[in-house]
C-alpha cells in the first residue's frame, strides 16, 4: 500500500506565485497602451490567444496559491491548535508568507484595475481638477487610457489622504504609468508589512495564537491577492487601523485614535474601529467595580475624546493636503458595481425572478434600489448591536470591531473582495472558537477564487458557485480534521480584559509578563 505524500506548502506557494507573476502581464489587469510586454516586442501575448492562455494560467496560479494556504493550515496551524505551544508555527507561517509574496512584488496589477484609477485621481489633483466633483475624463492623458470605462465619469469616494498620496506619486513619476505602478506596489507592500507586524502582536497581546492570526488573516489568499496583487488602498488603511488597535490594547489610546483618524482620512470605513476603542478606554478608566456612575462618566468623556481626536486628525490632513471636504458627499460610493457579495444585491438576485412571475413590469434596478435603502437600516442596527456586544473586555472589543466591519460589508450597497481585509486580519487575533475559524476559512476559500485576473468575477456562474461552496466546505473540514469541535472556550468564558505587553515585546503570550 502506498500512502499519498502531500507536498509542503512552502514550495507550492512559491511556484504558484511565480506563475501569477509571469502571467500577470498577459492574463492580469493589463495595460491598454504600452506595458512591459510591448517594450519587449512581445505585446501579442497581451491580447487574442496569448491573453487567453495567460488568463487560463492565472487560474492555475491562483488555485496553486489557495492550495498552498490550505496545506499551511493543515500542516502548521491545525497541529498548533491541537497542541498549542508559545508562538508555535509562527516562524513557519512568516517564512511561507514572505516566500509567497516575493514573486508578486514584480507582478503587474492582478484582479483589479483600481491602481490605474488611483494614478488618474492623483494626476487630476496635480493638474488642478477636483476628483470629488469631476470624473477622470476631464483630464485626458496616459492614465485615463488605463482607467476602466465604467469609472471615467465618476467621482472618488476616498478621503484626502488618498488623494494626497496619489498626487505625490504622480508628481514623482509624471505621466509614467509603469513607474506609478511600481511606487504603488511599494506602498502596498509597506502597508502589508505593517499589518504583519501589528496583527501578530495584537494576537499575542490578546492571548491568541499569532500563527493562526497570521495564517487566517494575512497569509489568506484574499488578502495576498488583492492587497499585494491588486495594490488596493486597503493595505494602508488596514495597516493604520491595526496599529491603532494595537496601541489602544496597550492603553495608548490617544495614539490609537489618531492612527484610526489618519486611516479615516484615507478611507471612511476605518471609522468603525473608533467606537470600540471607546470601550477599551472605559475599561481602563472605570472598571466594573467602580460603579455604574463612574462608567457612564468615563464613557461620555471617552466618547468625546475619541470624536475630537479622530475628527481633528482628518481635519489636519485635509488642511495640510489642500484638499476639501467634498469626499463626505461621496462616501456612499458608486452604485454601478453589482455582485452578490453585497447583501441587497444577493437579495435582489433571489427575489426578482419570483416577483416578476406575478409582476412582469417590475424592474431589477427598482427592486435593488429599494433593498439598498432597507439594507442601510439593517446596517445601522447591526453596527449598534456589534458595538454593544463589544463591551466588557478587550477581546470583545476587537471581536466587535471585526463584527462591525462584517455587518457593514454584508449590508453595504457595494461590496468587493478586498473590503474583507478589514475583517479577516482581525479574525484570528481574539482567540475565536473553532466554528468561527472554520466559517472564516470556508468563506475565504470561496471569495479567494471568485475574481479572474482582469478583475471580472465568477459570482453569477452558478455552477461555479455551487462547486466552490462544496469544495470550500470539504477543504475546510479537511484542514481542521481531528480537532475537537469545542476547541476554544469562546469569548464568554474569557470575558476579561487582557493585560497587554509592550508593543515591541516578542515574548510568548504564556510568559509571566503576558499574564
């Protein structure tokens, strides 16, 4: 009898990343004019049969990267969860993550054309236009040629820090698209490195498993593909929020709130973390034994301080950057994007065929618009619920932050895979129960393979969806096979504030100074 020897996760991921790097210039979000292949006089590989081959190979690379993540979970994380040791498996996951990312440093944009829009918006500010009131089409040039047609006449929902950064990049590179992509790749990698730094320390401070946090939240193919491959500004936003939460956990509340405020100036969704820092401040200044009156007073003062510090951070960046407050009117984003990752869209997809049986004149857009409005009410209720459940301990506050982001993305009018970086990076930090780990893993597997190299998705290919749901469930069960279902005592049984260690302390969480 021969037993099947599973390959090691490290080389599988390296090979997959190399494939993704190579085919990114042919099967990725390729340039419409110019580019690396054209410079080498082999531009034919970026269109026609060459592009088709590249897009097929992209799927080989993506599935290989996902397979490597699955193997890492089975070979490193699951044994660590079964027989935990201080920082066990952390070095292996770090080494794998670094090796998998290295080839992607040289890749063209993958799974999204957003980086071209970033450059376009920076060029608009540089050239005297206002991206909050004008579309990209007002400023023709090399960047406009690369912007998706869907976004050439739309405004930007991003904050002043985003425009300030983009303006700085375009002032540095001029109208050189390739150089701009390289700079944005560097920015994304820097943000990603900060996330790695913050998340492992946050998990350790909360008594969690750093290896699990790094594998589930950062080495996750959704995060790697879209933050490194796609170069989305979530990389910097999540980095700032992660640092802010880490500072708050270590009772450096003012630093934490300022960092979150800076993140809000980049992308408004960062604000969801601030109310949970207020709970941490209340825990610190007025523990339960001091009575309700002092807790209420601490809550009011902490809330005011948080509001002022976050608002002041945004105001300073807005003033220094020379931007305007026009982004506040654009926060709702653009409703052009329709995919079932957003709850209202999923509901419309399910309901409209049934409604049209009895009311053929009913339109999809009419139903979708109504559901999006209703969904905003559910979002507000869900955010308040998550905030309320986040009280009582630091672990609950961090779990509540992740829950708030998840509520926002489920009920938002538009949701895209890279949004989930805000949720995923926190999911392994607060010692989640095994069921939550499994759900996060399965959803990550499904979303991780949902988008093709050029940014189109498979979410309306129902056979694909069914197959991926079944595969995600089966693979998740395989990863964690043999682990007891009651693994992890849950938040309720450890409902106490952790005693965080200094930010730069690398000692294991079980050491005396961490207890």
